[in-house]
C-alpha cells in the first residue's frame, strides 16, 4: 500500500513563494506519474502539474512559468515550487501517484495541504 504525506503549505503574501513536498512510502514502481491537484472553496478539484517517471512535465496553463514540479526518485518524493503566487492560487493542494505495473493501474492521494495567498 502506498501512502503519501504532504508538507509545505501555509499563508503567503501575493508575489511570494512556497514549496510543497509529497513523500510516498511503499513501492510506487518504475513506471508512474506523480503530481498535484488543487481544490479551491466552492470549486471542483483542478489539475495543476504532473511529472512522469520518464521526466516529462505538464502544467495547467494558469501556473505555467510560475510553478515548477520536480522529483527525487530515490526518495519517492515530488515537489512543487510555487513562485509569484496569486490570491487565486489559494486552495487545498493534493499530491497523487499513478502507478502502472503489468497492465494494472493504481492511484493514491495525499491528505491535502492548505495554501493561502493573501495580504
């Protein structure tokens, strides 16, 4: 069983930065995607960024050029560096792992970490 533990959320002023971390325990295999979604109050959960085990990254347009996703495969950890934060980035951020193995697929989610951008 894979468990994800997130950290790094908090309160930051507009224009500031935060770095989220998400560490996965258990085996996530060699073929997987790790990434982030977010959910703002009253809104549906939204894709933010993902990074494959092969190194390909993808972002939602609204965060491109401000957020950077990275991974430390030795530590099974994914990071989200968030710069130039805006009030509309306020949300609960959830990390996830999509694990692919021999034709099977499993998805795991973290508990979420709150990011609040406000002056």
